[in-house]
C-alpha cells in the first residue's frame, strides 16, 4: 500500500476530515534473531499527533512486549521483531484513543470502565479496609 494520508480517527470516513496524518509504513530489516521493524515515517505521524515520536514507539514496544530503540538525529524508530503494518496501525489507533482524544471522550471512557469494576478480593484489615467497587470506580473516573 502506498504511503498516503488518512484521518487521525480512522473510523471516520469523511474525506474532508480536518485532522489527518500520514499512513504508518513499516520496513522489516534483518534475519533470524536480529529481525526488527523500522517505522520510517514515525516523525511525520508524531508531528500530526502533536506528540514526540518516542511516545508512540515506546507504546508499540509496551503493547507488543518488544524492545524499542530510536535515533532521533537520523529519524530511525525501531521495534524489535517482525510486526506487520496493519497490527501497528491498530496499536496506533489505541495510542490515539488513550492519549490524544478530548477530555470529554476520556470521561466517557472512564465512566464506562467505572461501571464494569469488580470488588476486591483482598483480605480486610483494621488499618486498610477493602475498597468497595463504588469507591474504586470513583477513583478511576477521577484520574481522567
């Protein structure tokens, strides 16, 4: 697939959508144990998201359980292992949802999470009584 421009929210199909970014492109280098995935246009993507390019790269590493490295001087952002572009695009959508959405959207997501909280299975003590599901969910919602 050619390097094109897509909406930052890829679920929106409006061709006149205001917020756009380059399509994530991957290049797999190496063989065997030294195989790695290079993201040559990470700096452009990060510029469109108004974030440093190291943030989404580190996010990919955490989500994939892979080591990352980057050389900002040469614009080389690397995730160890062979990862296809489609998987990284889906992870980039997750990064966008978690970090760049508006605070109203974050509050809606937090309230949805809060409604699904479960009770703690920790034994109670006199100093630290167990948190009820309501208290724990409130603290989760307030963190956003």
